[in-house]
């Protein structure tokens, strides 16, 4: 997948890590100015079997077009279940 160019006054922060146990990553599309803006967090579907954060870059771009910051996250696959 090729990530779209950030809109004017926005920047991508790619592959930022989160979480203490696994190397989980997110991409953040953030305003360059200091103006406060809401944050939309996008989590891909896939029933914990598949999917990637890049599938939701277009949703992040749509949020930016409305003045929002947006993040899309990956999570560990497959998830362990209690037996």
C-alpha cells in the first residue's frame, strides 16, 4: 500500500509504538498548527484474524478534510483466548 500524501497543514507520524507487551504500531495524521482538534481512532476489522492499519488511511484523510486529527492502529494477530 502507498500512503497518501498528507493534506496541507497536516503531517503523518508513521509506525509509532504503543502497548507494553507487543510491538504494536499506529499511524497518526496530525495538524501541524497548535489548534486543538478532535482525534478519530480507526481500528480495522478482521475478527482478529487479519487486516492492517493502512486499510484505513482513507478514513484518516477524510477526517483531516474536516479538521480532525486521526490515527489508525494495528493490534496483535491472532489474539490468544482463554481456554
